[in-house]
């Protein structure tokens, strides 16, 4: 992969992220500045565009900061604890998948590499992604079963994405009267249901197949592709996991519990900021936003997620003020960053003892040689 291509892949996502953040912040700050003008008896429309921007960006950030510091420290710590539970459950699910391929990682070691992978995903936006690092670390620890290790990461991601979408669909069904009464949420609902349908097809094809039975030449053409033998081996590894129905069910249950803690984390942040929204509503709002912000548009969904929270919470359905709605998103994301930073500290502490620096270098070399990846969700 050339340097220019790597810069482009990261750069355009950062630009989109910055534009989305600037858009939602300016919209909120300008709205608040307009309210200040009206309270002072001034006409907002009589101000020049430069004066409107100046007033918005001198008062808005200060109001946002005042909202953020309203958060009770104890409640913030509780939200961080819920985020930690999601990470722990993610490690457990990855272990379940690894064991089906004969790749046994002790929980402490699996937790270490998961935290480090989260740090790489959150702060290092280059080619050495966290998933690549997880795959190569597992391969190194388990006698270099590289194909099985990479497929295990793909399977873990696919189960996580499918369970999140299914969880969202179930919560939408439980909140059907609320959704039918607020049609402005229809677009988000249809996007989530569409993603669920696509993910269901991908999961079915990956775990149980069907194309080769309907089209006997499919395997022949697969072998003729670049790295075709590796792709076929990866596909067989996916089918092998699909035969372990008990592990699939347990992984789904763990994922549902993980999604529950994701909702509790955001709900705790909201309540700590004084956002009084019924608990059941959060169980449809948070999964919807999680599903859409999981699309690979901006790094970690930053910017996209903030817009979704503000548009959803401040709309006619819930009538949450825009500044607290933005604060909910930012403080929830703070929990993710705090644990990601912890992963960086783990990396610095253990990289020599567990050869993590070498593994990271191997992962970077693999990504730069453009070896085919089975994908991820």
C-alpha cells in the first residue's frame, strides 16, 4: 500500500469527522447565541455573519463546558465501569470464538491484547489496525495458526455486529408505539433494519454457505482469485465455526449482555447530566445510534455519532436541549477513550515482556502487503 493511498484512506475520514463536528457544534452554538440576543432585546438577523459566528463561538463552548462539568464524578465513574464491562464481555466472546479453532488464550492475556487493540483503533489511525494486531498476536501465541486467528477476529466482529443489529430490532419492537408516534425516527429505523438484513445474509453465507451448492463452479472461481487458496481456507474456517451452534448461541448471549451494558453506560451519563428521559427510550435510541455510527465513515464514529445524538434527542420525540444532548455523546465517548488510553499504558508496560512491539510490526507489514482480509463488522 503506497503512502499516498494510506494518507487518503485516513485523511478523508478525518475531514468528514471534522466537518460533522464543526457542523453540529456551530448549529448548537448559533442557536444558543440567538437566544442570548433575544433575551437582550437584540435582533439576531441584524447582526452580520461574522458577528453571529463570533458570538456563537465565544458563548457556545463555555456553555457546553458548564454542561459537561455538571456531571457528578461518582456517576461518571459508574459509567466508566459499565464501559469496562462491555470490554470484558468482548474479551469473553473472542475467547469463545478462539477456542473453536483450538486457539486458547488465557483471559488476562486476551484482555491485554484487546485493550491494546482498542488503543490502536482509537488513537493510531494508520494501517496497523487493532483487528490486525489481535489476529497476529493470537497467531504468535498459538503456533502461528494465522488463517484461523484472522478468521476468529472476523467471526467475532460479525457476531458482534449482527447481535447489535438484532438487539436494536428487538428494542424497536418493544418501543413500537413510541416509534409509530414519532415518524422523524423512521429513517434511522429503516437504516438499522436494512443493515440487519444485509448482515443476516453475510452471516448465513459465511457460516453455512449455499452458493457452492447452487453454483458448483463457485469454489473453482474462488481458487483462481489472487490468494484464492487462502480465501478458500478462510471460508472453510468460517463454515467450521458455523457447525458449532452451541458456541454461536453462547456468543450471541454474551453479545446481548454487552449491548445491555452499552445502553446502561449512556443512560448513566444522561442521568448524571440531568437528562430526564424514560429508561425504555434509551434502549431504542442507543442501539439505533450504535448501528448507524458503526458504519466506517469517520474514525470511531466521531462526529457522526454526535450529530445522531443531537438530532434524535433534541427532536420533537424527546425535546432534550441540544447542548445536553451533545454532552451525553461526548461524555459517553470519553469513557471509550479513557479505556483506550489504558490500553496504551498496557502496551508500554508489557510490549517487551510479551513481544508486543514485534507483533505490532508484523501486523503493519501484513497490512502493507495488502494480504486479503476476510472482512469485519
